[in-house]
C-alpha cells in the first residue's frame, strides 16, 4: 500500500471512529458483554464473552492504527517535499 492509500485509509478510519452511532454501538456491545461475562454460569461462557469483548477492542485498535499509519504517511510525504524543495533551492 502506498502512502496516499494509507492517508486515505486513515481518513476513512477517523471518519468511522468519529461517528456517534458506531461509538455508541461499540460501547453498548462492550457494556453488555461485560455484564453477561459477570453473570456467566460457566467458564466456557465467560471465555466466550471475554473474547467478544476483546474483539470489539481490537476493532477500535485496528482503526486507530490506520489513523496513526496515515499520520506517519503524511509526515513522510511532507519530508519528501521538503527534501525536494531543498534540492531545488541549491
């Protein structure tokens, strides 16, 4: 994936994370999962709910990772532009 694609993916991830409905849905899933985990009657049920909780966290982390990668891609492009302009000034 090139830097422009990484920047585009970062913008899309940021858009998603800023959507109140998505944030609310993930918050509700996490809260319900924790509640069910606490009330689980068996070890297997608790493990299943814990996995679901971790998956929602991983989803958010993946989107945040895309945002961070996009930031780095922007910095790389800026540095390349500065390097080219410095060469032309010489």
